[in-house]
C-alpha cells in the first residue's frame, strides 16, 4: 500500500476545518504540526519498510488496527520485541502497561518487593486486593489479563550493588551468580528498562548494557519532576555514570536525590507525574522498535509537571568516565 500524501493533507484539511471552525489560529498550528508528520520521508514508502503485519492473526489485526493502519508503526516488530524491566514499582508498572497495550509479547521482569497501600497512587499494575503479594506475581497476572498470549518470566530478586565497584574490572567468568543472571537477562533483551530507586544497582545494569551494546532507558520521579535518560549504544551516547559521576555524584548534580538505600523510600510525588514519566519511556521504546527517528537518544529529559513542559538536555560523553573502558 502506498500512502498518497496530497490526499492525506486534503483529508486532514477537511477534518481540521470541521473541528476548529471557531479557532482559526489553533487550526493553523494543528495543520502545521500534522502536515509535518505526514510529510515524514519514512511515511511515504510503506512498502520499503517490509512490514510483516500479514503474519498477525485476525484478533491481533483487529486489536491493533489503529496502530497497524499508522504507516510508521510496525506491529510485528512490536510483537517480537524482547523487553527486560528491572523494578516493577512506579516507573516499571507504567512502562509495562504502556508496552503490553501497544502489543509487546515478551517480557522478563525483576523485583523483590511486596505491594503495599502506599504504592497504589502510581503503581497502576496493582489494586488494593494485591496488597502483601509479590509485585512480580501480580504484574504477571495483570499483564496476562490484558493479553493472554503474553510471555512473562519473573525473577524474585533484590539487586544491591555497591556504588564503588567497577564491573569493567571483573572478567565475565568471575561474575557472581547475581551479576551473571542480570547479564543473561540483558543479553536476552532488545531493550532494557532501569526502574530502580537506589543508584548502585542502575550503575551495574548501566555497565552491563554498555558491555553488551544494548540500549537502556532509565527513569525516576521526585516531586513534580520526572527524569528520563536513554542510552543508545550506536550513537556514542553518554551513560548514567557520565551524567552522575563515579562515587561522589551525590553533591555534583541537582537531579540525584538518594544518597543511601534507606533515603530512596523518602520520595514524594504526584501519582500522575510517575504515570506520565513511565509512559514517556514506553513511547520512546515503541519509537525505537519501529525505527522512528528518536531525537532524544543520549539526551537527558526532564518532564516538569509543575510548569508543564519537557526539557531536553544533550549530554556529552565524559572522556574520563569508565564507560570508555567498557566499549
Ligand atoms: Zn559514561
């Protein structure tokens, strides 16, 4: 199927005229934004993108009809993507929901914690009935309810990794059992989500992703600020250590909030800020799966829910960072 751009813009014009009759200014802005999207080079020739959407069964075709008809969305690629999510709390919950609703089928999830009532303002996978149950069990149950065909492997494990350990100095054959498991999960995955509070553990996953040349997405929320970072192995991207430093990063940056494991439980936030931040990560992952231009690779994004804006901060790779030794 070939997309006729002129026809699309004509139809678009008609819709905009009807919808924004009373608001000509708004209509003009909407038209400009939508025309720009329609004019994307990769929309023009859908055939060259080799979608295999015919391999989907009739239920799948109907369920993801709106996405399949979107010329930029490759539903088969979404179906076949393999995602590992470290941490099934606020960010992890919302990333998982965004991805399973979008049509991702393959997950491995890791968490050690049980659900409590204070989780339920933002951890949208869970309900009051789930309190005192393991997050991974209830997450698997919920994801399977949303799509019974989904495959979810669960790992009941707490990752605690001291900040001052450098994984690059350890040979793979000498990895501990814990590090080996995490390394295997990363090797299996196409995309990795780091949704853990305490910072030593994200550093371990950061290092293993760089070693394995795998992209990861990190997110965290405090107050009205949602922070996101996306490491891209193919783009000379900075890493979490480039941003936050080696061991004395606590005082270096305003972004980082937790000094000790205990501190990380003191976070305050509005549930919706966490939900939006998690979903921004799902959206970035879906864009990457479908090879849609991602202008945020290697950048630090702050979703400022208070002023209602997204701040995009390009991050340079630190030439003294240990990620230089990992590549
Ligand atoms: Zn680095």
